[in-house]
C-alpha cells in the first residue's frame, strides 16, 4: 500500500455504470519521512470516508476490488485506511491529532 | 485510476480476435494540477464514448476487464469515466464546460 | 496497452514447459508522437504473427493470459495488435504502409 | 519480490474492516549491493513477524493475498521472508547476524 | 517478461510456510542491447534451474504463480526461461555459448 494525502475530488457524470455512487478521491503520494507531496497523483475510490487533508494509504491492483465498496467493480485503487500515525526508527513522522 | 487526456486513436486490422470492434484511444497522462500533458502515453479501450480532447480517467490491470466492453478480453487499460471537474484544495483545476 | 516496435527475438531452449512453442518477441517501447524508441525493452509473447520492424501494442499483467496463445500460461506480456496507424490531434504520427 | 528494510510502522483506527488486526510495516526499499535505502517507501502487511531494522522481501500485487494473514483481504504488499543473507557474485553483501 | 542476469541468491529461514523449498534468485535487470546491468534488482523464484551468470527472463505479477514451482504461492516474480540468444535487428546481442 502507498501513503498519500487526500487533496481533492474528481467528479464524473458520464462513467461506467458499475462505479456510480462511488466517491473518487484525488490523492497525492507523499514521502512518509518528510510528509511532503511528491507531485504524483492518483484517483482512488473511497472505502473509509476519508476527507481532504487526511493522510491515508490505498491499495492498488486487483486487491482494490476487495473492499465492500469496490467489490466486482473496475477499480485499481481504493483507500482502505486513514492513518493515525507513522513511526519511523522510533520517532513519529506524523500524528493525526497534532 | 489515472487522469489523462484523450489525444487520438490507434487503428489495427491484424489483432487478437477478442478485441475486434473495440475503440482504442491514445491517452496522454496529465498533471491534474497544471493540467499539462506528461508526454507519457497509453492505449486504452473505450467503455464510455470518450472523444479527443476530453479529460478521462482509466483503470489499469485486471480491473480493466471489469467493464461491459472489455469483459473476458485481453485488456490492461480501460477508460471508465469522462471527467466533469477536478477539485484540489477547494479550487477547481479543471471544469469541463468552461 | 503500450505501443512498441518489434526489434528482435529471444530464444530459449531451457524454459518452463508451458511456454514451449511460443515466439518471444523483443519489443522496444516507443514515443507514439515522435515514433522514437525509448531504450526500454520487454519480452512479449506473440499472438498475432508480428514481425521485426512492425509497430504493435501489447497487453501486460494477468490480461496477457487472455489470448488464444497464452491462455493458462505464465505470461505477463502479449502482443495483441499490429498497428495500421496512429492519429494524434487530427494528424497521423504513423501509417504502416507509407 | 523486492528487498527492503523495515523502518517503522503505520497505525490506523479507521480502516476497512477486513484488515483489522493486521500489522502494517513501513518498508524502505534497498539496493541489495550497497544495502543503502532508496528513499522509496511502501506499507506492507506483515506475515512473518518482522521487526524494525530487519531486511525482508515482500510480494506485490494479487500474490500479496496468498499468505495466511492476508487471504481474501485488500492487500497489495505482504512481507513473506526475513532475509538471513544475500550473496552476490560469490560474496555476501548482507549477513543478518554480523 | 523482463531480461535479467542471475547475480546471486537470497536465503531466508523465517518465511511464509508456502514458499519453503523454493530457491530465491537475485536478478539484475539488463539492457538487452548493451547487455549491461541496470543496477535494478529483483528477487525471483527459480522454476528452471538457472545459475549465477546466466541470462534469463522472468514473469511478474499473478502469472508468476503459473509455474510448476510457484502454483498457489505468494510469488510475484518467477524465472521461466534461460536465454540462449538475443537477436536485435538481425544481429546477436547475446549468445550463451560464446
């Protein structure tokens, strides 16, 4: 899974029928040490109610169809966790509520 | 899913039988903040009637077989949505009808 | 799918039994605007009778097993189309018989 | 599979139900010759009891669901081995207990 | 499939039960024109008895589970062929027994 920040949303009215009703999040991949954005973006289907600004990780590939929201759907990216904290070498690089 | 602009089409008369009748779109990946093309191209099977110039997102990998058009076919990329707008940090970086 | 030029072949006598009798093409990925090679190569299983010099596109991942030639075989890349022409922004960047 | 060093952990309380109880390791990919980190990180599900500082390799894609811990779950990365040593061209580049 | 040189082995005593008894090869990807290593490494499961120094190609993703050795196992890379020769534009860039 890859760590990213939710930076926005993508809206489409003309789309494959199977993905109607799903929320498409715009994610920017981050460096989990500096927490800076990498300028690399992906559209991901939300399965956990993530909001703009939150740090999440998403799953790619066929496993993106293994959430309650995306089962059987044409998805290659799904947000599966909102991150509370990231610990690296004994130090927090990120804590959600600080 | 990855955001891209439809920039053209690819035509083939000698191809795997299973993919006959499918429209092959030439997509250029974009930076969804600047909306500029990245010079990185992919051939994607159309499942939504997308046209040249439109901003779309496509699904990769096995999930590219999960559309009505591509089911059971050798596809690793399918356009599944035409984008109406992209919102980043509260501002639109793209609106279709402007 | 990714556009590439067939630049050669790879021959192996000691290989997994399931892939005996398959032709292994050496492909060089191309920029479909300039038609120049990228110096990035992949070995792909031929399902359409492609020859050296031709422009093709190939399918990656599990979908590379969805051709008549590669079904049930350990393949992650299969050539599924020989390209006749590529059109970008209303102009041909490639025509096979010119 | 890709070689990496376990550098930390990622904690999430709001996540897909299926992945509750799984330990999320923060991995940094390494160059297995110099053993230096590449500054490239991935979140991986632990299936072998790996600890911070250990060299491991992880499996990506659908095969990340083929461990006892991750079966049927939305996982695209699972640690499947703690490395004892790496031998390159007849020399050890890494030995765990030295 | 990707061309690579077998440069070593990786040994692990603490690993997922399903992958016991499998040989883990350290591969370095090569440029098949210059035959030089790219400094990019992958751990691959051997299905053909490949030895250090040999040029091989390996299969990635779910298809890495489609060999006799790796069936049903958490593998995303399997060596499926030892290369005899590579021909590019009518010339050999590699011949095994020269």
